[in-house]
């Protein structure tokens, strides 16, 4: 037999073994996908109740945040007035505080994103006050910053974050997380206060 004939014979042999291997891979992938889907569908009730607990915990936290962000807007106004000059942080806080009430119609995860932005701005304001001697020594600014801390959100925030952690555990790991995401059970974020 010539070398060309041997090559043709080997190629045909490879084609004959490639078909069953591809079929086996397709069966394994299909089985994994089917079992992941079955697990996710079987846990849909748990996912749904966990997500409802997250939304309920957020609804309990929201009123305290409303008060906190009103106080944040007032603290920024007092600091701007005391300084007699504008700073980007004052403008950013004014825009974010003005937009906050409109987020009540948004999904919980969008509200949490807006709250996280406001918390970051509160941190920026605190830093601005602490590093600006004229603001740091002003009694009215110090009073406004104390009022910002008055609405105690720690307990409600901890309850919300615990509900998010439970929901994330219910979403599970790979591949269940992929299927849960495809069913609309997306990640939820916690609310951290700097």
C-alpha cells in the first residue's frame, strides 16, 4: 500500500471514531443542562420566596433612608452656604437627593444602586467637611452632619443585607446560578455604608 492510500485509510478511521465521540459529548452536555434546569425549576419556589424577603426587607429600610437622604441634602446645603462657594460634591448631592424620591417606582436593585451612590456622596461630604477648616469649625455644619447620622439605619440595613445573603445562597453555585439568572433571579447587591 502506498503512503497516500495509508493516509486516506487513517482519515476514514478518524471520521468513524469522531462521530461517536461527538455524540457522547452532546449527550453529556445535554444531561448537565437538563439536570441544572430541573434543579433550578425545582427550587423556583425557594428563589421566589427568598427574593420576596429581600424586597420586604428593602421596603422596611426605605423610610429610614428617606430621612437620611433628606438630611444629607440639608447638610450639603448648609456646608455650601457656610463655605460661600460651590463644590462638585454639593452639586452631585443635590442632584442625587432630588432624584431619590423618584426611585420608589424602580425595582429594588435599582433603588439599592441609587442608595449606594448617595452613601458614597455622604462619605465625600464628610471628607470635605473634615478637610476644610472653615467647614470643620462651623457649628451649623457640625449640627447638620450630626442630623445626617440620626436616622439609624443599621438594624434595618443588616436585615436587608441578611436577606440578600440568603437569596444569593438560594441561587446556588454553577450551573444552578446560570439557570436561575435565565429565569429572572438575578444577583442582588447589599447596601454598604462607608
